C-alpha cells in the first residue's frame, strides 16, 4: 500500500504536522509513505524519518494554479497511491487528488470540498493546537496517535555539513552558538525590534560566551543586517563576538543542522521557531499578535514569552496601534529566559 500525504505549505505548519505523519508511518508500516510538498517545505520532509519519497509540486498563483492542476495530477497518478491524506484544507488540494485518480481521499470537510473526498472528517471545535488539529484528523481516520510533540532527528551528515558552513563563516567549533530568528513571513506585527535581539545577543555573549548566528530567508536579510549594525553600537569592556549572518544562505536541511548545534535559540513566532524546537534546541519563543495556545512549540525545552496587551491575540499582520504586544517584551527578560534554558 502506498499512502500519499499532502503537506501543509508553511514551514511552521509542516513541522507541526510531523506527529500526524509519524502516526501514518506507523499505521502503514509495511507500505510506502510519500509526501507531496511545495519547494519551500520539501527539504523538511527530505530529512524526516519514515518518509520514502518526496514529490515536489511547484507553487503557482491565480489562474496558473488551475492550468497546472492537470500536470500535477499526472505526476501524482504515477506514484500509484491507494490513499491520499490531505493535511491542507484547500479545495485545490482535493481537486488535485481527485484528478490524480487516487481511490481514497481523506481530509477535513471544509472549503466546499466534501464532495471530492471519500472520507470527510468534521473539524474539531474550539481552540485546538495546530499539531492536535492534524493528529485529530488521522485519529478520526482510525490511525492511533503517538507522541504529540514534533520531533526531527537531523541526520549526522547534515549536522556535520552545517558545522562546515559555520566554520567557513568564522565559527570556531566548540564555541557555543545562539540562534537568532528575527523574521516572520506572516507580517511585521510578529517581529520583535532588531535592537532588542541585539541586546539579548550581547548579554548572552557576555555571560555565556555564545556567538550569535542570525538565520532566516533572503527576505529576512535586511533585519539580520540591522541586528549586526545594532551589535556594532553596543560598547563594553569586552569585545563582542562577530555575529554570523546566514540569512538567505541555507536551505531547510542546512538550517536544521545549524539549529542542532545551537546552545539556545531566540525567535519570533515563525517556521524557524518550530523547526528549532523540533530538532531539540532550547527555544525562547516570542509571541505577540498570534495565539500561543494554537501555535506554541510543544517541545520540553521551550519558554514562551508574551507581554500584557488587551488587544492580543489579534492575529493581524500589521499592528494598527503601538505594537505593545511585542515592545512590551524587554531584552533583559528574554536574555534571562534563554540563560535559564542553557
């Protein structure tokens, strides 16, 4: 039996889907498990345990999504899957599975797509963590749930490659690393100010000797450069270690390898935050407009920090007020939380 799993399209959501996919892997122990993913998250599944194959479906927008539907269906049809599990809620995903002639198509009944599914599961009610949302789906399909927390065991070769990448950027192996992820694709409302990230990095360099390693996509390059500039302004009796800026310079496996080498990790609510927690890095997670009850990392070595604000969680991409949910978090509190996790 071959099971085809359609992955969520965002990195954080894909990480939170790891437990549900692990459940499916155990359930179909004698069969093949194939993950269908967009390029932005395919690298996660390429290093995830139990995944036999990853089929990458290029992203498309507007009318192009419908023009390529048949092409994508042809690719999936050749996989010969008997069952497709649709983790995304989109109508387009259900149509693709139907066009691919996959006999069994399972997913949540929403978005007017129930008629395209052979098993349509009602969505759970109330506030549900995203990882539990995916686990609820597979449980409703008769698949036993295993551990709740996402876990990604990064292959040793990938970690070694990350070490070489860091060494080429100036890292001395054996020196502790502080991972810093200041970006958030969702929008500016999620982002903590660059000067505060710099203050935390400077404090942990002083107290624990950690070298900051700045990570993110190419779109985060401007904010990581801003943190570099802020670190250059901080004076003290001891020279500050030069930060390593890898923003835009890693794919997902390399990023996971870097995170596996970090002694601590400080991040906005983002895909990087979830990936760091899944690989086992101690994470300080900064939550502002989003709801930590739904998307907080579930790993044991995580500290979630929030600031008191009557308007949170608003789930807005940009703050129309004074951004108090993020600016209310001070650098001293964040540095102390990271130090406690070390």
